[in-house]
C-alpha cells in the first residue's frame, strides 16, 4: 500500500521537537548539527554575500572561546585546541565553503534574498529539500556537521579526544574557487584536510583537475562581396554537447570544430570562398561565454562563386556520412545547407577567411593526456567552447577551457594554445588558472586509510576512492599547502544547484559519525601518522 503524500512539514519542527526521525538515542551532536543546518539554510549566502553566514560562525567561535581569524578575501579560520595531552597528535582541518548557488522556481522567493525554507521531502521523508528553491545543503550540510562535531567534543562530558582541529570556511567557491585560491592562513601545523563538500555517500574524492580559460581575439579584414557570389548558411545543431569535465572523454562532436573542417573542405574546392559569419557554443543572457559546455551547435554563412551549389551539397552529404561513422552516439546531430540572401554583402577577405579556418583547425579539442592508472577520467583535456564575431565584424572571439590534474601540464597546454593563436595574429587573454590536485587513490595513504577505516567501522561497507576531472577546492589548497593530505567526503546530496536539491538524512547521520570516528581514531596512539 502506498503511503499518502504528506503536506510539506517544517523540517525544523521535526528535528527539534519530535526527535531525529524518532530516534531518541541520537547523539546530541548530530541533533545539534541538524538544527545548525536548518538554521543555516535560512541564511542567505549567495556567492559574494557570505557575510551573514560568516557572522553566525564567528558568533559560534566566540561562544566557545575559540580563536578565529578572517583573511583578506573573507575566508574564516576557527581553531579548536587539542584535548589536554593530545597536542602532539596530527592536526586536522574541517573545510568547506560558505556560498551557495541560488535558484528558485517561478513564484518562489530566491534564496539569495531570504534564504531557503527547509522542508521534509513530501515524496520521501528520508530527505530534506527546500520549498521550490536550492536548499544549500551544498555546502551547509558539511559546515553544520563540522559545527555540531566541535560542539560535541567541547562538551565537558565528551569522551572524544582529539588533536588540534580547525574549521576553515571559504568564500566564492561556486564561481571559481576564489576563496581557496586566495587563502592566506598559516596552516603549517595541520597535516590533514577534510573537505566536507562531496555529495556522494560511500565515495571519497582524492583528486581533481585545475582549469583555466583562454580568450582569443583574431582581427578580421572585411570587404564587400563581388556580385557573382552566392551565400549559403551551414548549420550544425542537436549535438549532445555536455559538460567539459564529465563528458569530454566520451567522443562527442564539437560543432565548432566540425563546422571549421567543413569550411576547410569547401575552401579546398572553392579557393575564393569567403566567410560572412560564424558562431557556435553557448552564451549566458549577458552574452558571456559558457566555457564548460561542449558546443553541440554552430552555424556560419559563406559566400561562394555562383554555380557551385551542387558541389557544395555533395560536400555536405559526404561530411554527414563521416560524422555518422566518427560519432556513432550523435544520433540527433543535424547538418543543414541553406541558400540565403543576406541584406549585408560584407564578407571576410580571403586572407582572413583562411587564417580563421586554419586557426580553428589547429586549436585542439578533447582529451590531451591520460593517467597511467585511472581510466574513467582524463588527466588533461581542452574544450573549444565558443566562437562569435564581434559587433562591427572586426574580430573573431574564440574561448577555450583547459583542464588538468597536473598544474604544469595545464600551463603547458595553455602556452600551446597561445602559440597557435599568436601564429595566426590573434591576441590571447589568459585569466589566472587554478591548480588541480593530483589523484592519490592509494588506500594506505594515511588520510585515505583513515577515511576507509572510519566508514567501514560505521557502516560495514567499503568506501571507494575516486577522482574527478572537475575543479574542487582541494586543487588550489594542494598548490598553496603541499604538505597537506587532502580528501573530500560528504553526505548524499542529490541534484545540487537545482531546485530539486535534497539532502539524505540517514547519510547525514552516517557522515557525522564517520567524521567523528576519524577525529577520534587520530587520537588513539596505534594509528599511523605520517
Ligand atoms: Zn559545494
């Protein structure tokens, strides 16, 4: 018999008055952590506006007489002294960010203004979600667990002994890991960093990629097309596209590269071909390029001497056939050829046309290097993300996003892009890149071993160690603090960054206990420390 769906209930009431899912014997720390979470969810903390949430953390530190400091960008470090006699034990940092992605359904208040309203998921009482907005479990689940745990161990009756601890809460993670990149604290006395921002129970992240954009601007010379030219639009649409971290190794078509190679074939047969316009990839409402999306759409208009239409459609048919064999998964990808009569007869000169085609052909896209021992993510990749022609048609603007777990590889790849671009008279802007964090999935690496052991002791199950081709705060931290061992763990959070975001309550409880176990295991003397 299916249960009737209950009206959304206030999650706060359930935890503070009825007890955590009816479990009266729940550790006080978990209850406190959950209450902290529900309170924090109500505090607006959009990226760049973390101050109210930081105030809550500072008040917390003051309440327990914990020394705390803020750095220039706005990160907060709260120090928790070791238990008496445990000062020499390894120091651990509990780290996550304070900012959240704020999205609301139509008709709901954006959580950036009023915070989220946490409710029990009407479809599954094991989950907390928000009322039509993002919940902010990313990052507040981890943050609240850190606070609850510190409260529990500072209780005079607590049996948990621990080495030096710190809570490190960063700003501006969601828009480019800026807090982590600009972190100024002296963390020399800590050996371990537990990033609490993972979203998969049972999986710990032990490595990630760094990334950096390259913005190319190629000057174009234009002229009026001669009257014997005819204009054709070539459109590529319906490519799968996808995320440049998660999908780059799946051999999906890059519509911009496809269009460029189509132009090259046409030019080889019609050397007087001239490009009138070209555009591809995705842009935000403010026209800024979306560099982490693989372009599934691109289109351009070319001018060709009249009389070559038949040959042109033949070329297109041949390319379509090649796409079918080269990209078997691209079943929805369409390429079309259309005769057009543009109002403006302005085209790029033959020289600019050639330079632009050659640049697009030479620019790399896709996986550039693999790991010797990890097969599910690449080590280094690049996404040729967007192209557009400037207003005034005097420049082609191309953006690319490079990723690598190895910062030296990342920088080499970006220099390679720069060299290719400058060889075609393009200028290159390179916004500062952030570092990756080289995967270390050795289960006996001390921080990994501690996490595996604690998860096993709490759940009886094996923790798996995974790496990601995306960017995480562990990347910049591993560059700034090479002495730190880092691991990223967290409770199960579904659909973060969307209005469907929800936090699994049982996995929150598991996560709390796991972290507490790690901290107390560090204080027992039989543990390997180096
Ligand atoms: Zn996060």
